[in-house]
C-alpha cells in the first residue's frame, strides 16, 4: 500500500475535512487528497490543538498498522520457505485455535480478504457516527462554527475504521480509485449489516437474503463498469456513483423505518459525506469546489486550473477559457444556490451539487476536445482528468 493510497481511502471511509473545518485535516493535490501537515492546519486559524494532536496520532497509527502488516507478510513468506521437519511427531495433540470474530456477512470468494476485516468494529463505529454527523452539520448551520467536541469524537471513531484500511486494500475490490473499494456493494452491505447489528436492529433472515441478492447483482454491474472503457475518466466516476446510489436505494427499501433511521437519520444525506451509505463517500475525494461570484468568475478560476493541468500555452488557454465560460453561462442552475457554512467550512457539498457539476464538466470536456486544438499529450491529460470543478456560489 503506497503513501498516496492511505489518505485517499481514509477520505472514503469517513470524512476528510479541510484545515478550515478543523477536522481530520486534508488538502487537494494533483494526485488526490493528502493529509496536511500541522503547519498547514495552523495557518488556517481554525484547527484547534486537540484536533491537530489527534490528527497526528491517527497518521502515526496508520503508519504503524502498515508496518505491522508488512512485517507479518514477511514472516509468513519466511515460514513458507523453511523446510518441513520430517521427523516431527505428527501425533502430538493440536492446540485449539482461539475463537475469532465472525467474517463478512455478505461475501464473495474472489474477495476472501473481506473476512479479515473486523466488521464488529466497523459496525460499532458507523452506528455511533451516524447521529454525530447529523449533529455536526446542524450545529455548524446554526452557529457558523465547527463544534469541536463533536468533531473530536468523530475523529476518534474514525480511527477505529482506519485500523481496517490494510485489510480493505488487500481485498482488491474493483472501483474508481481506493475510495471506490469502500463503496463497493459488498462492502456497503457489510457495513450496513454490522452497523444495524451494533445498534440493536439486526437484519432478519429475509432481509439478509434479499440484500445478498442485491449485493451480488450490483457487484456484477460494478465489475462491468470497472472493466469498461470511456472517452473520459470522469464518465466512469459518474456511472459508478449512479450505480452505487441505486444500490443503496434498493437496499434501503428492504429496511424497516427504524432500521433506516439508525443508519441514516433524517437530514443526514442533505450534504455529501453526511451519510455513510452514499456514493459521495467516493466522489468527495475528487470534488474541487470553486468559490465564485458568477459564471464568469468560475470560468476564470476553472480555466486557469485546467490550463495548469493540461500544460497549455497562453493562446490555447484562452480558447479553453472561452469554452468554459460559455458552458458556465449556459448552466445558471449551478450558480443559483448560495454556499452554506457546511459547504464552505467542511467541503460537504449540498446533495446533488457535485453530480450536476460532474455532468456539466463531462459535456465541457467534450466541447474542449472538439473545439480546441490540443497535442496528443494534452488530449491524454484531458481524458484522464479526475477532479470535478464544482461551482460554490458566494
């Protein structure tokens, strides 16, 4: 597991907020989301020392887990390579293996590593986080400030999920980046089942059977999407996000009202990241909000970023800006809803905002491809762009 993978999946598992939000400090780079340093956070003026200390501890714990995993793998290789002792007494009684936690509730032999995950820990943390996430957003909307005590509690719970990151990556689940693995239908079904068990509202046998069928069906669709080729990488992100939201809608229809309220309290899904069971846990890793006063202001900032990413000269950059500005002006709905405190401070965008911007950006990339002369290298970069430039109206 590379250094770049660890923070990316951390973002998917729960919530990587910006330093301005003061919760699990994160920042955007060309490679994706990375953990910011304490110095970066301090410059924001909003990340309190308890949060910084917890953030540093979390990073250290994740590195420690990865070192432990690598040491165990090396030891297993050495043991397998050692010659067997032919004279060993085979009649020696075997010591009974200690009991282990039950494996995945929903499984697939292709992803046997899922059984190594502590689903009890994930379920307990997830069930506790659901109401806290809603409280976090409600308090911020009310006061305009991040509630530090709730944020610290969420980050503490998040650390329990982080401990399962190495096993999650070992499973090799297909998806759009590491974040796609955590939102894979099999993982989502297991998170849901374990969270309901922890909250005292376990799935019935009938529900398990129905959800197992749904998980298998949507996992097959996930495989198909992962193996498909498209003109632009962002088309894959959109297709996968839509599929995963359909899966959750169908899965949640199998739940009782009380069960649904346990895992997704009313209002939790109003903002991306507020629910642990939506595709926004995947798409947020690729969302790049742009605070702008108008479509023209957005076009200026967005085209500058595109110019840097595509290595455009001044003349070509001007043509790209023309396309971006025309597309932005033709989509007034993207600029009608002013940004809320939750969006500006936590980068948890209002439900639907990212998807609308993603659709518009795919159309914009097609127009750039048609109208702007680009070199083969620039075309390759254009098609492989993965960040969604989302207008965040001031």
